[in-house]
C-alpha cells in the first residue's frame, strides 16, 4: 500500500479499499471472489459501510463520524459541486463506491484508453480502469473502494496508485466526463 488517509480521530487507513457489493450473488464466481477478498484483506484493504451524512450529523454521535461513503466516479461527479468540500471542511473522509462505474460502459471510453496508453505501472501498460481509479485517488482525503472479483483485478487496482495523471490528462477527462455546473441530487446505485 502506498497512500493513506488520516481520519480526524487520528486513525490512518489505506486510500484504496475494496467494494464487496453483490459479491456472492453468482455462485460460479464465489471462489474467485473469496480469494480476491482474502487477498485484499491480506494486503491491508478494509471495507467500511456508510450512512446518509445529514442524518448522521443530527444524531448525538454526529461529530464522531469520520467517513461518508458515496457514489463517485468519472461518470458520477455530482458530489464535486459541494459535498466533497463540505466533507473536507468537516474533516470527514469521502469514500467512493463504484469508482470504476458499473457494467464496464464508462471504461470503454476512448479518452480513458488514450490516456492509459501514456502511462504504465509495475504490472505493465496502464489500463482504462486504472486511469479511472487513479483519477479518483488523486484527491488527498478520498478513499476508493472498487470491487475486485479476481486477484488479477485486485492487483491492477493496487497498481493504479502508481499512476500520476498530468494536467493534460485531467483536462481531457473533464472534457469527456464534465464536472457538475449546478447542485444535483445525490446519486446512488
């Protein structure tokens, strides 16, 4: 693990986590998913659940909340309008679930492929999924929890932390996946 995020209570965790949503739904994938989950745990990855931030703040324990898990990826950027800054101001770590999108559609975008051609990791040439993950992980107080149904995908996710996107890369991604220009409802899947 390379980068860590520090919660306001002083606890440090790896910036890369591992999503498990829908794991176990397909019996034919179960052994690969269990092996992937075990490999992730062995590598120090951790999974943390979420609650709606506004509801959490209204409780007597609201101040002790240290993380906000939300949908965030290149194709779901609504939280950039205000929530990311609000979390930062509250010293709450934002945790991105589904940072690679769902179903692989976003990862087929030509811009991601072109940017991937310019980068490499210790595993070899970068892949579009690694670029999308590096984009999410570029922010200092953000944790990403992509699902990895195989050990190969887990290792690729870990290697994505090695990628440093250039200003030109970020501009191209903003053009292909525009940030929000106004407040939008919080997206969920």
